[in-house]
C-alpha cells in the first residue's frame, strides 16, 4: 500500500486578529480540535494584528500535542507585531513558518523531516 493513499487531507485554521491571555484558550482548543493522527494542518495568521506571549505558549502546547499524534503543522502569513513576537521569543526558528498558504500546502505535500514539536525539548528534558 502506498503511503500517499494514507495521507490525511490538509485542513486550514484561521487565527483571530488578537491572540492574548483572553483568546489563547479558544485558539488552543480550535487548533487541538483539528489535530488527529496523521493530520496535516495549515495555520493561517493573515488576520493576526497582535499576539502576546500567551499565543507563543499556545503554539508550543499545540506542537507538543501534534507530535503525540504524528500530525504536521505549517504556519503561514505572519506579519507585523505577531511576527515580531515570534522573532523575539525565538519561536520563528522552531515553528515551520512560510509566507503563503500555497507554500504551506506544498510543504505539507512533501514527506516530513520532523513531525511538529520534535524540534522542541521534550517536557522534563534538560538543556
């Protein structure tokens, strides 16, 4: 059986305009609801005008859960203050981020190098 026939369809989740301590829980629930074993997910940040550290923590939590179910996540279309938040936190290096939704879909069509969250330290690991 070809691995191509076992691929899940690609889903897209649009992030809200503001991701902060008030909205982070809802964002996390929405992203987690899209994760299933082998899921391929585009997270579109084109509407995000503001993101706090709560948004970054949300993405870290979702990446750990995605790794548990071998799901793949590609983020796209971050700009402005939201992009700055990812740069300052260092998460721009840990998340799989591309410029457009088309680039995200193309990346998800390729065979993965790592599943989401594998680049993060496992909980309880030193270093």
